[in-house]
C-alpha cells in the first residue's frame, strides 16, 4: 500500500488506536511523528517524565519544532514537584483520546513507561487498603537498610512489578511491599486478576533493535544530551529551588548529574554511569514488554528512516483497525 502525506484518512470510534512503544533510544518519537503525518494523527505521550516542565533534555522530549508540526499531548503538564497518580493520568489520557477523535483525527500513543501504558488500557486495581503499622514497619526498614535493599526484596517477591519501578522510586517500592504484606498478594497478581475493559480498541507495536545496536544508540543519545546541556538543565532546576530528593529528579540521568554536581564523581564517570544505567533500564523495559503486552514486535535497524518504519506499521493497521487511507 503506497502512503504519502496527501492521502486523507477516515477515522471513527471503532478505529484501533496505535501504541508505539519500545526501549529508550530505539526511535519511537520520530517514528510516531511520521506516522501522525501519514494518518492525520496527534500524539499522546505515555512517558512518566515528559509530563514535567523544565525537564526537556534528560527526557528526550520532542523538539518545539516537532510539537508545532504535530500536536503533542500530556507533555509539560506538571511542575517537577507536582505529582500525578496513574489513575489521574488515565482519566486525562482518555479525555484526550475523545477530544482528538472528535476532531476527526487519530490518537497515537507513544512512550516507554510500562505503568502508564498498562493503566491507560487496564485501569488500576481496586486495592485501597492501608495499614499504618505495616507502613511504619516498611519505613523503618527503609531507614535502616536503604532503598536498594527494599527494591531487591521487591524483585524477589514480585519481579513483574519491579521491572516497572525505578530503583530510586521510594514511594512506589514501599507501596508495592505494603500491598503484598497487607493482602498476601503481589501487585502483579492484583493486576492480573483485574477485569480488563479497555476504553477503546487498540493495537500495540513494540519497536525492537538488536541489543548491541540499541546500546550504541543509547550511548550516542547520552553524548548528545550532554552536548545539548543536560548538566545545565539540572543546574537550572536546582537553582529554581527544586529539592534534590524530588521523585522527578531521582530518575534516569538527573540523579547522576546531581551526584556529579555534588562533587562525588568526575564528569567522565557521570557520563559512563548514565550510559550504564540507561542500558539497564532499556533491558528492563524489553523484559516488561515481552511479559506484559500483547503486541506486534517491529524489528528496526540503525539508520532506518522513521518514515519507512511508519509505513511498515501502517501495513499492519490497514484493514484491521477501521482506519482506511483513501
């Protein structure tokens, strides 16, 4: 099927909405932008850090030029010290889908945050129990042993949840352990027993790349982030008064820069730490996608034009989704 930018696209509420997901640095953003051009689409970010204003370089946020070219949603909606629950994110995402459809356009989800992807499609499990005694016990354990020990315990108890949570995300680690101790069931077991009722038809595409090539792209991206001013971006956030222990700043890249700014490592060590941690994160993402998503995997190669990847995706969508190019 030939595709070009002049084709019109018929969208209806039965159209299968595409999710373009994959590990960091695989090329999701550029592929989604080309797909949106071809299918008269708008992009909804499912990235847990691109929601924050002022965190542009370290989150590989789409450029202002790209955001002007194709409307992007759920980017820059919070200050770094603000919090959004997964449930609230889902509500806003569904409202955004309906708004885009009402304009006769196609919503296209893009990102790599497993929790947000899962929450948008499945909702959150109805488990609101808390226990002050257990919560206090876990906090004491955190103070005594540190977050790494708690994270390792979560890995042993519930590896499926652990791959979705960053090792420095104290709030989600302690909450997962609390749910397990209160109910005797892991968060993953709760999610699996939950009735799935997607709010709209969808299809997931995972962009995948041979591991060695992906790691090379990760290294190149980190080098470009440093060149584009990641250290300066973190300095600006700290100078603006944001605390070093904010959840938003205890994430990939940002925490490593803070360690460097605090004089605990050299610039070269900081860069290598970011590269190593990003490679580990990409590996965890791929594990989660394989175990948690019913998806079509699209193997891509370094240097493959995003437009060509988008055309391959369209061939899979066409005739199956209610989306028809004319």
